[in-house]
């Protein structure tokens, strides 16, 4: 083959190779962009479907916090007798029962919020136990009175957790 033929072949082949390379690059970029767009749309659809579940979880946990708020708990759960330890155990049992009923909601809320809820629950239980151990508390009615008077002095842990949860929900709703 002569050099003229090789040069002529190169003049035809080189533009075809460049055009093919550019076309490959453009198609590859287009398909990657399409794949990224499909993933983004699927993620957005999943978030749209998950939002009602997340909001429902926040609602249930807000109800949990309201139900274990000592002021409301003491009204709802009356002592069965005068024994302060039996009443303490009854109150703690109601708190734990409410908690177990809502335990699965933790998968829909943030870890920080779940930690706040757990802290509120444990603080209330600890305060009930501490008040029961007080020697001035002699029976279940005195225990109720002392717990309620303690509420006036300190900020209730459920209110702190509820305020945190409200701010988090406002962030979720954007």
C-alpha cells in the first residue's frame, strides 16, 4: 500500500473515530443522567410515602409523652390501696406499658428525638421512685401530692421532650 492510500484512509478513519468517541461520551453522560434522575424520583416518591408514617410516629410519641406526664398520669391512674410502693409500681407499670405499645415508632423518628423520649420516660420513673423513697411520704395519697408539688418546682421532662419533638417536626415539614 502506498503512503497516499494510508493517508487517505487516515483522513476518513480519524474523523469517524472522533465522532464515535464524542457520540459515546454524550450517550454515556445522557444515560447516567437519566439513571440519576430515576433514582432521585424514586427516592422522592419513597419520601412522599414515608412522610405520613413519620408524622404518625411523631403523633403517637407526642401522645405517649402526654400520657406519661405525671400530672395526667396521676389523674388517670388512681391508687388501688394506701400502699405507696404498690402505687409506685402501678404508675411505673402504666408508663412501661405505654412505652412498649409505642416501641416500634423509633424506626420512624430520629435517634436524637428517641433519646429525648427515653430520657423523659426514665426521668419520670426515677422521680417517682425518688419521691416514694422520701420518708415524709407515708401512703399513696401523700405520694400523689408530693409528685404533683414536685412538678411545680421543676420543669417536667415530658414537656422538654415534647418541645424538642415539635421543633423536629417543623424541620421535617420544611
